[in-house]
């Protein structure tokens, strides 16, 4: 008897099994239920029910407990799980098939009460036993989490169990040893057909003996529908009937309202198909499986005429996994039947491309099987091509690529297919040979074929003005005349190919295999159709794993841009394509919040770096000598010219017209996004990077970086402080100091890189100078000579309150001999997932371009430590 029941919670124990036998159950009012419900009781006081849809062969059935005091006893669960669709004289009728029988046995309450664990927990331990009947034999099912699947005895047969955890609930899946997985994009219908019923169909007269046909068709089991990506176990009843049941399938619910017949197995290349003769459909015998690949065809039965029937083809890969051994040490196999397309093609080019697959019939005529467009990384599955016949392939990547030969051989039952396809650029005439890598086994001609389309090399150009790249032979040897090979205007320069802006698709284009030892590269900045190529750069360093080449490209106005050329593997996994990346040698990012001007050489015209600009490059005027960077904000003068030669974080000083200064923090990062340097500008801190204080009683002090002129002096009144940064961050790290009291006392040269106490060598100055580092800020101060001992309390009062004066001096003495230790970790992408014990994901953080730095020192822990994250 079945009753609906609303449970308060879900017990963390769930099972399912394949169909065995049974009948449709009805609800309490006598109507057929769409969902079956059955009571289940546990030894003790818990009672619950199972709930499952009628159209499922196997699934997870939730046990919903309901507290009640029932006597300790066995309780059976019997659920009808599926319905069989039968066609009798054109009418469809549904028959049920399948029953689940389970029993849950828990230890009696009396045993628990007598144990010592009663005071610890009120829970009762238990186990699961399965049996084909109430009389047994019973087999205990243990929850095996380590193995993918475990096998158990169910009477005279063997079944498998799998344990998983979902939302904190343990799911025990008890199933047969044969499963079917749908690896296609179609919804598939599955059916198990008795060979006996099919053979007897030839001798039956449907019109005169419908009852006999109905009896035979009872041996057909309609398994159900299988959606893409789903897996379903086959009923145990069909697997135990040796050599009786075969598996058939057909596509269902296609976008095109076309109906197909149940599948037939094609077991040889020369299998003839006579549409005028009634053929008996064949299938895969589910009780005698061997590891193999089977080719299946489904004939269209509506939508076209019988003389020009269309077929849908499927490949079934039969795979076995040994999960145990029987008493005779023979392996127990867990079988998986994977339904997939017989032909699949994947586009591993960086370009969108149009493809065509054509089938050649015995008459010599081509018939188009599939024609469409696929994007980079996309796989197309082709189901309407007969791989027993010769198949041909054509490819048209966008951006003006045309095939040199119209089609190439993709598949042939006896011949070796083509491994390449040649394309010619209609823009430059350059030839690119594309690889067609595919599985091909002469011993298994009906095996499913997978084709990977990729290029040996890509070129990727980004963050640059329109460029024309010229590949040049640098060996100096004469070459035979080939497509795309011509001589440039320069003597003894053989150009083997050109790449222009028109060829690029989202910054990418394709190329044949390249020999870097014999190639050079010259680049021109394309403007108004006029070209001026820079000097040819030898590409042989790119043959190394981390090789890089720097070169200059020129425009018609004699302006240039320095470029960085590197190689890396492509983004597609397991694809042997090398990517040649061309990026600006240096890019700039503005994080100041307002526009700024920038120059890259002394003769360069100022360029605007807008507040929103990120990873921007510039064309500039080249001069003799190294290129040097200068920046300026509105209302300031140009910064001191700086040469970018290494990764660093420094400050540029911008002087306002009133003499005040702005510090621009300049972060120079290396080897990001293909560029050699990425320069990021930010406003500097108001407390640094260097703070200089005048703690004298009445004397004014002037100072500047050593080597700079009179306009660089900074005047500091008594009892005042100012921030300071090096005018030339890569120059001398000394300051010149003098006292402004009208007397000629000379200049005192001080080393800010050496922390500690400095006394003036000039007796007339009567000054002392102190340097110490506090975190990222360096603090220096002048004091009168007489205050070194008497005014220590005043110095402490003048010092910031958050600094421990005694500890600061201890730190200074140790740091004279100990260098700090710094660790920098840079991550491109990082994701952090926080889960609980169930496990269930609570939150997820995702960050890009993360730079974490941590600095410390070997000074017994007295140096301050910091961890900084930049996004």
C-alpha cells in the first residue's frame, strides 16, 4: 500500500538499482501514480518512504524518515521503476518493468542500551543487505569510498555499488555491471530487444495473429531516454539472459521533425544494404561484451523518400574496467558503452573557419555531409557521414585564406588520408600548411575517427600600431622559387613571407613550420601604404625555451617603436603549436587619476597618457644613445630623464612652479603579457619615500641630491620637516647639505644609504646627522651637536609617537651588517574556494594579476615585516 508522506528531513542514505521485474502500482484512490511512494521502516523507531518517478530505470531514491515507535522487524521496499512501450497494430501501450527490493537492518535497541556507548551517543550503527528474495541469500553491502565501484553478490548474479556524497548525504548507487553513456548532443532512446522475438517476427502474420506478436514483444524492454552527458545502467534481467537481448538506440527529439528506425550494427566494410529486402535489425549483445568499437546506423523512416534514404551514424565504444576477481581468479568487469559520433573535427586554429565534409559514393559523385562554421577550440560531431566510404575535407579560415587544393582526403577504408592541407592568403600570397592530425588504424577501419586541425605556428600581435612583418632568409643561400618567396628591394634579401594587418583576426594569424636558425624578421609601421622596414633581426634565439628578440620598427616619418618578440605554447592543451608573440617592448599605465605627458627621448614629441590608459605603447623619435623616459603633469616641469633597464619601484620628482614637488611612484614590472617592461604610474605617499627633518634650534639647512645645480636646493627651516625623493633614482645616492647662516662653511656630503649616526667633519658646522629606516620610509634628521646627550628626551618627543625610540636604535645597529630578505610572488590568476565539512562551497574569491611581497631580515626578528597585495 502506498501513501503520500511529507518528510521533515532527508536521511543521509540513498540507493537505487536496475529493473528486475514488477508491475505498475496505484495510489490509495486506485489511480495510477506518476510518482511511486513506499514505506520503509528501520529496526528501532524510524520509519520513512521511498519516492521515484515511474519512467526511471535507476536513480537516487531519497529515504525520508518519519519518527514512530514500531516493533523491530524487516521491511521490504518494492518499487516499479520503468514502463515498456509496445506497439501493437499501430497503437502504443505502456507496460511496467522493474522492481527494487531492499532491506535495511540496524542493531536492536537492546544491544545498544547494553553497550558502553549509550552515554556517548544515541545513534545506532547498522548495515545494508541485498537479496533477490526474502529467503536470501543475503549479501552485506559495505560503503566503499576508495574504489570507483565495488561488486557484490545478488543471489547468483553480481551487481556493482558506488558511494558518493552530495549536500552532506551519502548516496549508495546499486546497479548492474553494464552502463550506457551518451556522449552525443542528441537525446537517445534505448531499447533491449530479444533475438528470439525478432527471429519469430518473420513467421508471424501481424493481421491474422496479433496475439502471438504481442506475446513475443513482451520480451522487449524499453530502457528509456538518455540525455546528453547522462549515464544509465541496463536492467539486470536482460544481462542474465545469455545471448538473448541486444541493445538498440535511435535519436529522439531532434530539432528537425524526422523519425529514425532503431539502430543496426554494421560489422564490415562491404556490407550491402538492399532497401527492397526486409532486413532484421541487429544490436550489441549485452550479455557477451568484448572491448571493441561498433558502428551503428539509424535509417530515416519519415521525411524523405525510401529511394534516397538518409542515415544517422553512431559509434559505440565498449570499454571494461576490472573491479574485482571471482573465486576462480577470473576478472569481474564493469562495462561502459559510450555512444558518440563516428567522426569529430576540432578547430585548434586561432581563426574562425568554414569547413565542408563530403562523401564520395561508388558512382564517383560527391555528396555534402556537413558544412558549417566552427570557432577556435570548437568541436563538431558529424553523424550523417558513412566512414566506410571515402570522405573529403575542405577548410576556409576567415581573413582571406583559400585552399591550394579544393579538397583533401579525410578518411578512406583502404588508403592513407592526408595529414596536411595547404592554404594561400589572398592578401599577401603567403602559404600556410595546416596539420590534419587524426586517428587511423588499418586494423580497425570502423573505429570512430577524431581529427584535430591546427597550425605549427601562430603569430599574435597586440598593443601595437598597424604593422607589416617580413620574414627574411638570413642564410645567404639561394633558394628555389616557391609560392610566397620573393626578393625585396635590398640586395641579397630573400623574403619568404609577409604578414599584414589585414590578415589578423583578433590579433592572430597562422604560419607553416618555421626554422628560426635561417630566419630573420623586419617590421614596418604601416601608414598610408608607405613602408620603411627596420633592420633585419636574427630569430635564432627563439629556438630556445625562453628565447626573446628585441627589434625596432620604423614609420615613414623616421619614428620608431621598440618591439619584443617571444615564443610560447598555445593556449589549447596538448596541441603542439608554438605562438610567436610580438608586443611593444614597453607599455605604460596611468593610475594617477589625471592626464600626464610623456617623452621617451630627448628629441621626442610629448604624448598624452590619459587617466584611463592601460598598457599603452607609443611611437617615438629615436636618438643616439639610450632611450630615456620623462613625465610631466599640468603645472609642473619635466622629470629627470630615466633609462628603464630593470624591474624596480622608484619615484620621479615633478617640481611645481612655486617650488613644491610631486612624487610619482613608478612601478616597473617585467615580462607581463609579452612586453619586456610594463610601467605603472601612481601618486607617491605623503609620508615618503624619504623624510628629512631639521631639528636644530635656529639654523636653516639646505640640501639636494649630489651633482645637481642651484635650482635643485631644498631649504629647510628650523623645527620643520619635508619629504624627499631622488631626482635621479639611478644616480648617486648622496645628498649635499649646507647651513644658510651667511657664512661660507662648505658643503657636507651625506650617505642616505648608510643608516646610523653621522658627525660633521667640519667643526664650524657643529651638526649631527641621523638616518634610520621605518618600514618603507627612510627618516633622516639634523641636530645641533650639543643635543646628542642632553636633549635625548626632546628628540624622543619630536619623533612620531608610534615609534619605539629605544627599539629603533637597536634596529639601526643591527641593520648596519644585516641585509633584508625579500620574497615576491606574482600570480596571473588565483581562485580561493572556502568549503565546510559537508563539503559545501560557502564562498569563492577570484583575482587576476596578483603580486604579493613579503620582506624580513636576519636581525633576530627586529625588522618590521609586511605583506602587500597589489591588484
